C-alpha cells in the first residue's frame, strides 16, 4: 500500500472499503448531532482515516482532535448497514496517533497512575485532600470541564478492596461462586455501589471472591491508543481471573465489563497475540444486573404498597447496551422494585457525553451531548436516574444542579435499598 | 483560491464556520457516490443574508459553489467536482413554524426530514415524502433532488408537497417563490423548477411545505411467488384494481437469499419474488381493499399470503424489506443502487432484462423495487479494487439505461442525475428539451458557478 505505513490487521483495512459512504450513521452519532459537521460524523472519521492510510493526510493536531473527539460510543458500528466495525477501526487508529501526540502532560500523568495499583491508591488519597483544598480555595462554583467541583464525587478515604475481605462466604447454603471485578471507580470513588453489590449477591447465597491484587481494566488506556502501556495490567488481570475458580466474573462497571467481554479479546487479536485465555475469561464475564435478574424471585424485596410510586428513568450506558448487549436486565430489576415506576426517556441508549477525559478535553461537544441527555431526563419528570456505569453517573450528576433535585444511582443501589433486612 | 478571497468568505460566516484544513476538506469531498474531489473551503452559513454575501463574492471571482445537505445522494450531486466552495446548510436547522390550521410547515434547509416528520406527527399530521434516507437527509437536499420514497406510490413526491421557497441566486439576489396557499398560479411555477435542480439554479434557504392529516389506520400484507412473472404481474393487477396501496415493494430471489444469509429472518428462499404491501386510510375501507388485493394475489398464483394481524406483526414483515439494503451492502465492499424506472406494465420485462444483463457480464445484481410505480433499484455489488470487475459493472449500468428507455421508462426515478447519470441525459431528452434546459441554466447562472460539472 502506498502512503502512511501503519500495520493494521487486514480485517480492519478491509472494513474501510466496506464503508460505502451512505451517511446513515449520522443519525446516531452524538458528536455529529451537536455539531452537524461531517468530520465529527462516523462516515467523516472513517473516510479521514482511509485518506490518512492512503497517504494523503498527515498526523496533525486537527486529525488528532477529529479522532479523539469520538466518544467510542459504538452507536455507529451497531447501526452501520454495511457492518463496518467503526469502533475497532478508530481504536487501531488511536494507537497510530499515540506515536504522535499533543497529549497534555496531565493526561500522561493519569495514564502513568492508572498503570500501577499502588500508585493509584496513593494518588487518590492525595486527590481527596486536593479536592477539598480546591473546593475550599476556588469555591464550589469553579468547574472541571463542564462539572462544578462541588458536583464531582468525593474520593473515598480508603480503597473498597482494602476494606472488605478477599473472600465472603454466605451465611446459609451456597448457591454459587463468583469473582467480583470491582474496577477503579467502585474501589476508590463509588464504594456505595460495591456495598450494594455485596449485599445483593450475599442475599442470593453467593460466595464472593474479590481478588485484592486486581488492577485497572485498562480500557481508559487502550481506548486512547496507549496500547503498550495497557498490556501489563491486562495480562495481570487475566492471570487472576483465569486462575480463580468461579461460575462467573461479576462487574458493576459497564466499561470494565465491555473491556473484559469484548475490548480485550479484540485488542489482543488485532495485535496478533494469543486470545484463548482472554476469550475464556470473557465468556464468564457478566454484568451484575444479568446475574441478579435471573434470580430476582429469590430476593426479599420489600412490598411498598402505600403512596404514589416514585418515577425512575433508566439511562443505558454505551458500554452496557452496546458493549455487553445488556438492556433488558436492569429494566426487569427496576420494574420489580415496588414503590417505583420506570418511565422511559427518549433516546435512553444515546451517549451521556462523558466518559474518560472526554468531557475535559472536548468541553463544547460534551456539553452539547449532555444537555440533550439532560433534556430527555427532565422530560420524564423522574426524580431518580438509574444507570450501570460510574462514568455516566459522574457525568449526569455533575451536570444536574443541586436544586434540580434528581438523584443519579446505580441500579444495584436502588435494588439494595429495597431489600428487607431479614433473611428469607 | 486566493488567500484574500478565503479570508473575505471567512469574515462573512465567522471563523468557526469556515474551514480549509485538509482533514475537514476530505470530509466534504464525497457523498454516497464513488467519485471524490476536495473543495477549497467549506462554509457553514447561518442565514440567507450570509449566503447571499457568499454568492456575491463567488460571482465576482467566478468561483464554483456546491450546496450540500447531508451528502447522502447516490449520484455525486454534492461532490464539488470543480473544487471551490462547499456551502453546507446543516447549521440552518430550525423548524420555523408548523401551522395545524392551514396544514403547512416552514423550515430551514438543514432540518432533517425525519425530525420534521416527528414534529408534525405529534400534531396528528403527516409529511408524506419519506426517502429511505429520511433519518439523515435534509429538507434542502430532498427538495433539491425531489426525493420520493415508499409512500410515493399513493402520496406523490416532494414536489407535490412544496408550496414555496426562498432561494439565493448565483449573483446573490434573493428569490421568493410560491407561498402558503395550496393554489397558486401567479406566474411561472418557479418553485417546481427549483425542486429537483440539484443545486444548479440556486441555494434553497427556506422551504414551505404542505402537510396532510395522518391516516388513522394501516395494514400490511406479504405475498410469496414461485415465479417472478407472477409477482410483477400481480403488481400490475393490484394497480389496475383501483386500490392504491401506500407502498408496494418487491424483492427478488437474489435479495431474499442475501437477507437470509445475513439476518436469518425465516424468509422462504425457494421463491422467485416477494411482495410487501402497505395500505392506509380509514378502518372501514381497509377491509374491502384487502379483499380486493388478496384476490389479485391469488389470481396471480401467490403461493403464500400473510396479512399482519397487528402492528407488531406488520413490523416483523417490514423488517425483511428494511434488511434488504444492508444485506446487499454486506455482500461485497461496493454497491451501486440503480434507479431505472419503467411504466408498471413493463415491470416484468425490465426485471428480466436486468437479470439477463447482470448474468451476461458475470456481475451480481439483486433487485429491489418500489414496484407499484415501476421504480427499480437494481443493487449491483462488487469490489471496486478489482479493475476488471469494475469495468463490467460500468458496462451493466450503461446497458440498463437504453433498455429502460426502450420500454418507455426513465433513467432515474428518484436518485437524480449528478455526475453518475449526466452522460446519459442526451439519450432521454431531445435537443429541444436540452437546449431549453441550458437556456434556463444560463439565465439563472450565466457564469456557471453553481454546482458545475453536473448535468447542465
Ligand atoms: C441508504 C440510502 C437510501 C436512499 N433512499 C432514497 C429514497 O428512498 N428516495 C430518494 O429519493 N432518495 C434516496 N436516497 C438519496 C438521497 O438520500 C436523497 O437524494 C436526499 O434527498 C439527499 O438529501 P441530502 O440532504 O443528503 O442532500 P445532498 O446529498 O447533500 O445533496 C443532494 C443535492 O441537493 C443539492 N442541495 C442540497 N441542499 C441544498 C440546498 N439547500 N439548496 C440547493 N441545493 C441543495 C446538492 O447540491 C446536491 O446536488 C437514498 C440515499 C441513501 C444513501
Ligand atoms: S453507516 Fe457504515 S457504510 Fe454507511 S457511511 Fe457510516 S460507516 Fe460507512
Ligand atoms: S463511536 Fe459514537 S461518537 Fe464515535 S463516531 Fe461512532 S457514533 Fe460517533
């Protein structure tokens, strides 16, 4: 091939020729919808990559911006009539970009931290102090990206995984054994979700193994092109997850789930590495909602018959609905909880506009996407948004103001709240 | 283009609405056709005044200008084949008004067809033109191409719903034509002239369309045929029976097999053709019409007839038709969707011809058709990287056209002329018609700056 020398797997370069430029993907692309500019549409990005590979475009800050402003929400790949795996194409192109990059120092630092579990814990302790300091000195109205500092979640004082036992055995009869992959968010920010998951799985009689040495799933790294940096973590997790004997590997974070289920096996395949172990692990990975919805009847859910039911709406995280193909299970769970009423919003599976550093790097586009989402949420009249991804939770809460009075929760938190205290 | 001219244009729309960086230009070098060419600059104007100012500069400097909506046309109509300026209308995307009493809507050109559909439907109305690309195609683009769709059979095409336009002419003058009334015979019908002109006469900046009340009920029927002749004869029989379905779609065996291979919907693959029929209207009359159609289908030896019991089943039946395009696209890297159209009585003959031409050139062709109005979409699938195959594909396209014309048809039912069909125009239009058209073009655009290199 003439042009820029990149070694993409052939299946991926072949995809470039399967894009026949119909433009149908514009209808689902969040970045196109807010900009209405073709270079922010999937078709535009695909064609730009094609021209780059053919040698008539260079790596420039503009090219970098075009590729990095993609949310990797997968909506285009799911829709494409021609079956082009746009997501995979862009991920590979980001590796190419990583060689040349105007990436800011801050992001490099984050990458270095994510790569190392101990560093991550230390950094989060520092960040906790820093966060308080920032709010104290800059005031609650100053923002990070689009999010007021005061609406960012508080970093927990201690890592969730350090706090809970590495193995939890059920009180009664054991009904199964699962590994709980907590992800960084539950470990360091949203331990409330972690406790809800433990409570629910415990009630189901599950033995739960929470390997302490698990590390970041590395999706934030390899999705940004930092593939080399991500491999040690990936292999370490695969070692652990493949070693421990269990019926399933449970995740509560859609991004970790999509990475383990789909992203990592595909990444290894694209790199020409052995994928057998990754696929074995992937088969066992389940979102917590999948496990719970199968056995919903066994849970002691409080019957709350008095009063007007509380309206709850559900936001489908990209990585859950498209990354893992999970949409029905959380809804089944929410519909079962008495005292709440599930009200669907328009465009529930459209991206929330957050994810990774996106909202900090692409402030305008992100704000546009999030405000669409917020409009749809408000239109339901719900007081609670349930979702299954810490990234979405952070973005949504961050963009809903205090007095709008809408709580953003993980589906498992709502379910846990509805369980009776007594055992059945 | 001179640097100062670019700067001048940039000042008109503002720096964030003008770009000439190579990456951005690549994204405006194509549409859904194969040919590509980068413009020199892309502008995203926000008002009629800005567009008028742009045209004044372009006119003074004799710079080509190509208007563009979503860039979904299939004929290279929005490819800036001579470079110059692309004026992209997508940022003018407001629905200005919907008038439920006079059944009209006024929109900017960047409004997406489906967005308008959704808004008027909330008020119990319908905007009939429904190209399959409606979820992305712009109102400006659909007017400039006079788009049709499955519902065209009963309801007509874009021009039948167009009441008025604001158009910026080549020299920057602003033309207002038509109005909000259904009847209007004041002077030449310039509105219809602009409709379908593919950006060669002016840039549309405001559109007034007519709406109709939404039909209260609809029904779907599927019929399978062992012989293709029977299938297309049934189409003619239905059309002659007096009932007018909203849509009447045909898929041949090649397409049915492709759908089964990709999507496994449980369609019979031993049949030569499948018809999908949708009726809409008042509940009372639908029952009678269905009986009538069923009779025509039985007369023409339909092996199997399914009448959907509810909307869920109707949706399942239509899934087969919706999957047809994607299934064809997935077969090979490239696809050309042809658009030849013949009188409905000649449908069978034309389908046979298409299949025969494809086989002779060893090219894979599946046939989809808006059968009720004789509009065929032969889907030609191939790999453009194979030079020999691509040559044979071109030969197929060239042979289709005289065949359609010989049967009293036209070379394009709805996809337009653009670059793709420009060389064939002379086969269909005689010298008098061509010279009138050229005269109109010369009057509107003496310097030939509006979408040059296309059909006029
Ligand atoms: C999958 C698929 C299915 C399709 N199905 C159908 C179908 O069922 N029926 C059908 O008719 N077509 C169909 N098309 C073709 C295409 O979608 C239509 O022609 C559509 O109307 C084009 O709209 P657009 O906004 O994409 O316009 P573009 O492709 O951007 O432009 C089309 C032409 O209109 C001109 N133009 C655009 N906006 C303006 C303006 N404001 N003022 C002046 N000129 C302007 C351009 O210069 C160009 O000549 C299909 C295409 C695809 C890819
Ligand atoms: S939908 Fe698929 S084939 Fe069509 S333009 Fe988008 S990526 Fe290309
Ligand atoms: S992944 Fe999402 S944001 Fe990126 S191009 Fe596709 S639809 Fe757009």
